[in-house]
């Protein structure tokens, strides 16, 4: 398992989260019948983007992620991403964050599966970073944070061999293997089957440096070609496209990692409510490390610190609620077609009860860690770094 996978996961998932939020927040300003029109403004949307990007690319946070370490579980990953999202003026309830996380993961999984060669995962990451840079282009301080992280990513991964990139890709595929959430955008494009599995094409350009399949060449002991013959292939392949730029700037060529919601309807960001990942009741080999991480992530959180002024936050309906959908179905005529998918709802609600429970759990983690006397994990409190912003 690659110990250098974590930074790429956070950057790419964070980029997909920003794509979704930007698309949904923009739709609030353009929807004529939206009850919240006039409450949410472009300035608020920009503030959300700046807050989230500034937290995600915080220097101390990224320095910790760039240290060699094993990939977190989905639960831990979602916990950290939730805190990053809550660095803005929005608040997402647990169900909404679950659905948002599913969209983020399925989009990145699709990109990893279609990645022409393992090294091109960097180009996917750079596409996300280029788009993120555009979101905050009017805030030079945050742009500098993104550029600094980009330079560190180049420095860390530029020396990787093809085998190390392949190991990194395999680690990501293992991480995604149990996620089979249906996304309406993928279903509409026929890139996803009804069971949630992706339908990968067998046509198109081959990876850079590869030959078009269909020809077998035989060589003698001196390296001279003595015979060749062709064989039928299942797909229609073409020559490889030119390599993309792995620098700070330049054309990436590859389109994976770009914002696929730019020209999409809001209805195409739905996910089904089909269970995606079964709860893993078996012991996790990294359970101790993850509990220690959660203790540090949540150690500085106190219930009283989470109670914010209602006037400073926004209640945002980025998606239709399940209740609204049920009411629409109940009021429809008998001949009306039943929607195939439930919709994601993201709203800004304050849940003090859940916050208090999280603070209590964090205290138990911290107390258990102090009693054990084990201080081998020298990772800092990543959440405290976010709270200091």
C-alpha cells in the first residue's frame, strides 16, 4: 500500500466538493422560483469558496498530509472533509454530507478508473488545482496557498517511478472498490450501469508511449524483427495524445478532473439512496491510529465553541429534500412517473446535540490516549490548525 496517497485523495475530493457546491450555489441565484433568492448572493458564494479553499490548503495542514502515512478509512476521511466544509458560513447536516461525500468519491473513482496511465493521476490532481485556483482568483493570499501546495506536490511526486505510481493507483482502487453509488449524471451518459458499477470503454487513444493494440511482432536473438501478424481487437483504438504539462502551469491535455457540472442540470447531481458501503464490523488494522487521529482532529472542539450566531450563517437548500420529493410524489396523479432517484439536500442547520456528543467522544478519546501513555504518534492536531484560521 502506498503511503503517499493521502494528499492526492484530499485535493481531488476537495476539488469535487467545490465543483458541486459552486454549481448548486450558482443555481440558487438563477432559479426564479427559489424561496431563498435574494438571501444568498455572489459575495456569499465567493466567501464560501475562499473559506473552504483557504482551510484545505492551509500550510500546516498540507505539511501533515504530505508526511508518509497510510490512507484513512472513509469514516475518517468524511470527518475531516466535513470540518473543512464547515470552515465556511454553511452548515451541512449528517445526511447531506453523506450524499455529498458519495458524489465526490464516485466522481474521483471514475477518474482513477479511466486514467490512461498511473502517472496521469497527477494531471487529474493538477486539473482540480487549476480549477480551484480559478475559484479564488480574486484572493491573492489564497492563490499563493494553492501555488505553494502545488509546488510541494510536484516536489514530492516528480521522483516517483512508474511502479510507485502503479502502487498508488492500486491503493486508490482498493479504497474505492466497495463504493457503487448510482449518480444520475453517469447513468444519463451511460458510463454507469444500474447496479452502480462503471462501464469502461474499450476504445479511444492509448496511453502515451503505448502502441495501438492489434499487432504482434517477433524478433530474433539479435533484436531484428523477423515476422509480424495482426489480431482482432475488441475496441477501436487510436494513437496516444500528446503528454500533458506536469508543471505549475501549462495545458494538462487530459480532461479527467475538470468540472463536469459546469454545463449540467442540477438534477444530474443526484445520487440514489441505494446503500453503497456496508458498515465494516471487523477490526481495522489501523483502528488505533485512526482513533488517535480523530482524538487530535476533535480534541480542540468544544460544544460551546460550535454555537455560532445565527445571523452569521446561512440556511442553504442546495438540493431538494427527500420530504419535498415524497410530497410531490403523493400529490402527483396516478399516471405520473415516479422519480428514479432521491435527491441530495444540503442545508445550514445547527445541531447542538450532535456537537455535544462529538465533544464528549473527543474527550473520551483524549482521556483514553492519556491513560495509555502512548505518545508515539507525533502528528499535530490538524483540526486545531483549521480552527485557528
